[in-house]
C-alpha cells in the first residue's frame, strides 16, 4: 500500500496546483511535495516495502502491480532528489501560468516513478506515456522560439517508439499461456526465434529513442536547447534513464538469446555515438547543446556496458544511472543560473564568472570534474567498471570508447575556462547577487558527488538484488 501512496503524492499535488495562482504558494507546494516524495523514497530504500497488487483491467488480465527492487530504488531515489532540487533552484525563474507549469512537472514525476515501479507490462506502458505527455505541453507552450517544430519532432520520435513497444508487448502477451502482462508470464511466452527477434527489435527501438543512442539521437540536442531549462533538467537527469531501465528490466530477461545475438551491433552503434557526440560537443558554443551532446556520450557508454552482458559492466551502469543524473543536473542548474543572470548561453559571450561569483565558479569546477569522471567523484567508479567490461568484451572496442575520456576532458574543461575564467565580459558584468537557492542545491548535489565517489558501497548494496536476478541462475 505504501508504494501506491508514494505514487499519489505528486499526483495530488499536481491537481491541487491547478486551483492555486499565487506564485509563492505554488513554489511552496511544489517543494513540499518534492521533499515528501524524497522522504518516501528514502523509506522505500531503507525499509522492506511490500508490493502493491490489485486488479486493474480484468478483461485483459492486467494488474496494477507496483514493486521496488534495487534497480527501481536507485532510479526513484534519483527522481526524488531531482524534482525538489529543480523546484528550489528555479523557484525565482519567471514563468507564465506557473501553477500549470509545475502541475505538469509533477505529473511527469508521477509517470517516471510509475515507470520505475511497474511490474506489469501494460501498466509500464501506461506510465511511460504518462511521463511523456506532460513534457509535450511543457515544451510546446513554454519552450524557445523554435519550440513548435522541435516539439513536433520529439513527439514523432517518441510516439513511434511507444507504438513499437506496444506492438511488442501485444506480440508477447498474445503468446502467453495465461494471457498475462506480468514479466514472469511474458518471459515464458511461446514465441518462435523470429518472433522473439521481432519483439526484441520493437522494444529496443523504443528504448534507443528514449536514451537516445546513435542513430536515434537527432531529436535530443534541439529538444534540450528549446525546452525550458527546468524541463531539460528532467529530460537529461531522469527521463533518458527510462531507456536504460527498459533494457535492464525488460530486454535482458525477456529476450536473452536475441540480446546476445545483437550485442555486437548495438555496442558498435553505441561507441560510434559516444565518439560522434564527443567530437560535436567540442565544437559547441551554446552551453545547453554542449551538455546535451555530453549526455549522449555518457548514455552511450552505459548502453555499451549493458550489452557486454558482463556482471561488472551492468554493475557499473547501475551505479552510473544515479551518478550521471546527479552530475548532469548540477551542470544544468549552473547553466540556468548563468542564463537567467546574463541572458546568454554562449561561451564566447561569457567569461570571468570567478571574479563576479566565485562560489558559482567553484561549483562549476566541481561538477566539471565529476563530468570527466575524475577519481574521488561519483562517476569514476561507474566508468571504471564499464570500461573494464568493455575491455573484457573487446580491447579494441574499449580503446575506441576510451578516446571519449580525453574528449570529455577537452570539451568540459574548455567550457570551464571560457565561462569561469579570463576577463569579465559584458554579459558576465550583468551578474548581480548570487542565486542562494540554486547555490544551496548545488552544494548538496556536490556533497552527494564526493560522498558517493569516496564511499560508493551503499549504491552497490541497493543494486545487489538486481544483479542476482540477472546473473545468478
């Protein structure tokens, strides 16, 4: 029952906000809902919570099943940290119809939590769409000048991916003995090798679009650039993890043969995407687009590690799911603070922030170190494990992917140099009082970066049961 109540927190808050206009009250309810959800997430992680199982669509034998294993816990923790952090950090941003904006954000949070808790494939699909639909409105109403075209492209990509996944679910469901959407039933669906490969492809395309990986990535940089920064934070820190979650939760257990058969192709595509995104990131002047391409490279590495089907690589990816979310969220908040105060995201127009706001510059350096997986930061252990698995898979593939480490240092440190150091530019000179809310959030996130970097064992403990499910027969 607790899992259901946990899921209802952001939904009730979203409904309540539709009737509240005062901005201060909107911010208060948003932050209170986020913190209450975070407390619920911590309770789920620290205590054993029972599954919630109820009849949902009896005519289809679909159940409203919520369950939390290690994979679910690591991602609901990330989601529960991200939303209050976003609400607090962006509370001073001027937004038209802020109550509707925040309400849609909370519905997105509810959808994400549902995706990470759903134990029934049809319920998983329901929450998958619930997480996406509010984002369409958030981007198309509050986005940048090119928001309509960009949102339409985003809609087409994600709609087709969702449609493919739904077809795959129906294909498996129609071949189960008990006509059930539960993963245990779908795993034993009576399908031919050809049908299994088809279903695998349908699921994989949906997840590949969501991550995204090469060549399904073209929607992402434009969507990140044109979306309101608060929405971009959700997309980059949490929503892309839906694809990686889907691979671990559904592809690996449901299609073991097809998974191994297509591993080489997927790993090669992932490595191409890692290098492509890294080289493009080097050429960027817009901070948002640089962070977007950096995210593509990091997600590509996680996907490649998963397809090695190596316990070490999967463990690294599980750790990195959380670490990348925290790190990229920090970078997005810093980018938002800079844009709000200077009116620009162009690195050429910036410079000298360390002289105007030294604390912000120090925080930028800290998250930059995490972005390049410097030892003692949270990203180091995950990347070390993932490269270890790639090396065991194929040393040449590991070497090719390893080039991205150098490239990440180039584009990340170049951003730090252009933005934080040098002479104070005309745009930077517009910066006045520091955003205390944003800086407070950034300090908390940076503490998480270094604490989990120095002592990552709690993350290993949380995800231990997921590894057992995948590799211990």
